């Protein structure tokens, strides 16, 4: 399988969570779901082999370079080893800070592959922030870490915007992982406008929407009822919407959140922005719990992820459903295709950097699959 663009880079996530088994399940699904695009996992090939064996799954593993992933993908799960070569010995359902370094290295390497043109997008498996903070992880979350990786040394990272996407509903929380009591102080007109501009720009550039239709939910009941149930909607949100409309954005609001997500209302917009995390995520997780995809807007590269966590409680049992990861892979591929189609043809053939793994010894393991092998 040869593509006109590089394959997707999939991170391992927390190795004690369901990420590794979801990667295996997504690769296995390619035979019954032709929509699963070629991807490679950035991780420890031996660890994934053990994971497959533990689950009783027959998944040949190919230790490869990004450039050969698409060719190998129909026959084996392509795995690019971590640059450090570290071995992972995680046990399912037993999160351990000892594996935090490998988790972060997988993310960093995947971003590097995209920045070097060796992958077309990053798809991330879930991580557990509380595990990472025990080894000094200082970022508010996964998304902010990706934003920091995308910036040049010393430069201000871009504002990352979290959009949860599904075929029937897409939502953006303006404030994310903060206590409700802090929302009024954080919910400024500037934040609303910056968020809306990023959403509109990425919907146009990556989703191919010529004029995206946005709505903004109110913060207070009935969108404040003209200031009688809170003044934030009248004094902060409404002026922000007016200024955005003056700039040419198609946006309405603030509108009462309790009537914004029924079927007829959803047909009138492409993305709903909501002041708080739960205002946005409760409706989409009710409507599309297994198919929702987390898309990070505002980054210089495409990033998607499943809309769920590490699920330590079911890790290693083989019951985790790969639906959201498959949806994340498919959406990342769709966005990569849109971006590739909008670019002018290069003046000459692209030069692919020499692989850092070209001279790595290939372990001789009974279940190890070489790119030249045939099944």
C-alpha cells in the first residue's frame, strides 16, 4: 500500500491503559473496515507483541521506519521504536510513573515525525496526567504539551482549542479543565474571540468549509435573561459575538444552552462553542459516546485522539472498544487529505530525511515480523 502522503503517527498513550490494545484492535479492524488508514505506532515493538500475546490476539508486529509503514501496514502492525530504545515493562491496569518517560517520548517523537514530513498527522492514545505529574510534568494537560512541542524554542506556544467532533455534532469548550467557580473570571471577550477565530480558520483550512456556521451557548440559564440571571452573557459574550460578526464570522449567540442541542437546532450550525467544559461535552457524549473524536485546533499540525481516557479499570481485559480510536484515525486521514489537496504541487520531489532507525539491529523473535516477510 503506497500513499501519496505519509501515514499517520499513533502514540502509545499510558502503557498501563487501554491505548496499546486499542492500537492492536484498530489494526485488526482494517480487514473488516476498509476505512482504517495506514498508521504506525511509536513505541516498543516487544511490548506490543507481549500485549497481543496476553490478549490472545494474532497480530504480527513489524519494526519499521516511517517511510515503510504504509507498505507494511496490510500485513503487520508497523511500530517505530522509541528513539531512546527504552523497553517498556508496564502491566495493564497498574499505572506507574516509571513509564512516564516512554509515554512522553512517544508523543514527542510522533510530533517530530510530522514536523519532518514523515507522518501526515498525530493521533494520540490517552494518557493519565496524574501519573505524569509525579515525574515533574508541568503542563496543564496533553493538549498544552502538544502546543509547547509545536513552538520554536523561546517562542510563545499557540493557543490550542479542543473540539470534540462527530458526524452529528461538534462542540468546543471555551474554558476546559478548570473549576466552575473560576469560569467567570477566565471567560473574557478576548478568549471567546480568539477561540472562535481559530475554530473558523481550521474549519475552513482543514475541514473544507467555505463559511463555517458557529453558535455560542450562554453561560447562565436562559443566556442570562437580559442580565437578571447573571451579567456575563450580556456584558462579555454578546459584545464578543458582535465584534466577531463585524469581522465577517458567521456566529450567533449567546443562546440558551438547554435548547441548543436538540436535533432541529443542531441542523442550524456546524460547531457549538460553550463557555464551560460540561456544557459542551455532556451533549456530545450523550449523542456520540463511542464515535466522538477529540481534535486539537490551532496547532501547526493535525492532531486527533479518542474521546475517552485510559480506562485503567478495564485495561488488559480485551473488552475496550476501538470505535473512537478508529474514528480518530479516519478523521486525521480525512483532514490530512484535505490539507494535501489544497497545497500547490512542490517544485521538485520532496527529500525524505534519512531514517534514524535505518541501522538498528532487528531482534530475532519468533513472533517478530520483518517488512520483507510474507504472510
